[in-house]
């Protein structure tokens, strides 16, 4: 089974389009930054990241219980 995965759009410090990847491995949430390990998010992108992290945390908790 493929682990749950989400991508949240962002930019690097130079304004190029990038994405933060959020995935769940067993009972842990993994946040993978874009190349260069920096992400610049707008207020809306920050909200999107918060929603995705909530979903991932729910999946991680389900994995811990199973």
C-alpha cells in the first residue's frame, strides 16, 4: 500500500515554484522540504499546510492504533 502523501505549493527564496511534501510512515508524519531546504509560503499556503498536517496526523494516529 502506498503511504498517504500531500503536496503544498510554495516558493523558494528566489521566487521559483516549489512544493512541500507531507507523507505518513506508520505513526509518523514526514515533512519533505523543497530542494535547498527553504520554503516561502503565503498566508493561504500556510493554511493549506495546516490542513494537510491535520490530515496526516490523523492518518499517523490511525497507524499507531492499528
